[in-house]
C-alpha cells in the first residue's frame, strides 16, 4: 500500500464514488455508495443533502476498514460534483428543504421570466442562456412558489460545496460550480449585481467564491470523529463534474475536445480566455484550471438512446454483444438514419426521435449501427458550432460509453474527420478531483503537470478518407431531418397529451 494518497470524491446524481489515488496517479482503492432520488411530482427531481454526506462517509469508512487505508495516508480530499443543484441553508446553515437537482424541469416559467426581463444582457454577463434545472431558475421558482422557505434562506450552495462545508465547517462556492448557477459574471469571476438586482436577491445569499485548487484547510474535529479521518487531512475546492471530467481526460489545450457519452452526451472544449462569444449556442463556464474556461454542448439522449434501444429491442443481449452487432452493418446502416431526440432537446423540449429510411431488408444490426451513428451525428452538430467560430481540433478524447468500443471510436473519427483517442484508465470526474487534490496539496505546480502524470492515452483512431466522405453524405441528410419532422413531432405529442 502506498504511503500517501488523495481521495477524489465523484458526487453523482445516483451514487458517490470515492477513489484513492497515489502520487503516480494509480487508483489503489475505490468505494461507491448509492442514494435515492426524490420525485414527488412529474418533472421534479430532488435529493436530501444528508444522503451525500452519509454516502461519502460510508465510502471513506469502507476505504479504511475494507481496503486498509490508514487515516494518516489520506493527505487530501477534493471533489467532482453534480452541477446546478440548489441547496438552501438557513442562518444556522441547516438545510431548509431537499435540494432541487440539475434534471428538474419545474422552472420553465422562471426561465422565460429571466429571458423577458434581462434578454441579451443576461447572456452577456453570465455567458449562458437560462435553462430549467440551472440553479438560478430553481431559486426563482422557490421565491414564487415556496415563499416561507425562500424567506428562510441565508446562503445557497451547490451539492459538492455543501459536502465540503460539512467536512470543514467552511461555507464557500467553487468557481466552476458558481458559473453553473448562472448568477455569476463569468468574465470577472464575481457574483453578478445585475442578476441580484433584477430578481431581488440579496448579495449575502451568495457565498465566498474559491478556486478549484484552493486549499480550504483541514477537515473539522467533528467530521474526523464521524469518518475516522485525521484532522491533518486537507480539503481542496474541487470542481463541477464536467470541469473535473475535462481535467481527468487531460483536455488542457484549445486544440483538444472531449466527446463524452453517458446518459446524455457532452462535447467539451477548453477555452484560454473569456473573449470568444458563442451567442448562447453552447454553455460557457469558468474552468477548474484557474483563470481558464470551458465551453460545452449537450445532446440529452446520447447513451440513453442506446440503453433504450437495448431494453426495448435487444434485451436478450449484453451491452457489448449489442454494440458488436453494428459490425455486421455498414457505413450509413444500409440507408437508415436515427435522430436521438427521444426525450427532446434543450432547444426544443417537444422534438422527438425517429428512424428514417426503414425498409424490409434491414436487420437489427442496421438499427444498432444507426443508433451509434445518430448519436455521433448529433455531436457533429455541436462541432459545427465551434467550427463556425474558427475553432480547429487536432484531437478528440473519447470517454464514457463511446470509448468502450473500437468500432464506435472509429465511427467517431470518421464522422468528426479528426483523430480520436481513448484513455488507458478512464476514471473521468473522480480522477479530475484527485488531480485537483494533488495540486492543492502542492504535489504538482499546476493542473497540467498533474494531469500529465495521472492520465495517459491509449490507441489513436485516424479518420479514413473514404469513410469520411460517405459519412458526410449521410450527415447532410441527417441535418435536414429536424426541420422536416419537428412539426410532426409537436403534433404527435400534442395529440398524445390530450
């Protein structure tokens, strides 16, 4: 067992995963703990913040008891946290109500109010358009619908910042999560007076902002007794999950982009400064790397489209067996295209997915291939936003489900027309959190130095020119499907809702 380790805490929506990582970037032990969602009404998604504290603590105790780490070996802890969640605290810093999460859609009315009241001024300051599930709209929903709870609010924080507070007794918000509230002036890295004044929000409601690599100090005596840790263990700021994931995937240069396929799909790009303006077409947040930024586009049903297909049409196969079926098909899936809009998209919540080009000669392998390709076409739509602003990419780093299949990695290289690489030991946001802990402790001078030690790349997939040309023809058709089916999708959904 190594002498020194840091803990990377990946605080997700359904579970927390705690990884113990040594100075060379090796994961020496890992523990997880699951917790429930609270869904009391359609569109509602909440969680009890105590679940995060209890779950993380159980995972740490298991590292000590089951994996035989000693408290003295654990030098530092940092975090990757689910973004946008709203945790409300009273004057005693007690939780007022369950946290409203990123996938909660109740605040659509408040999103419209933000747009109507501030318009492009909001975009200019926060660098983002408001969306249901973001922290500010959820806070305004509370203001309008739970006036007694709103009146009790002394501070708001996001999930991982609340967890860090419970470990240290220090209440702060780290900058990449602060940006995700859409109440931050992204360029200056300070809370926006414009937003506070427009919506009658007290400046005292918003806590001190810290950087991702800031050393907050040691864990408290109370938490040491609770967890079995030493009071010498240092707490480092941490980052929002996508920022931490970018660090863990070594997305550290403007010519690199991350392709992440989980339940949703994310295309993420490192940004050197805040000067570039995407006009709200992608989100733009402060990075875990101090004074740097990242932009991000999302397709809501990336990996979910594939899991839906498996559950519905391939339940007899394992996930790997199903994906392998696509090898029996060919580029373009014998004339079949899938659009992965099966839960809508952020720009159009009522659009729905489709298979176009179905005929009697196609087999299940063609449908699997079409789903794989359709997900990547949706990513190429996001790449086009970047290309239209003059961005050029040399490398795509693929993580998540899309990095587990050689075929899918080659499909990405051919559709993107860019080299694609996977990581040798992908750990995503948890590894990013460990990197931030290592930097905060002074093990490395910079996030870049730590990432170069903690991460390494696997095989490179180069685009095949002939395949690139074929895929481009299919992609041109894919791009036309949304405009030609949107009205039909909306009419069908309206009929279904009657």
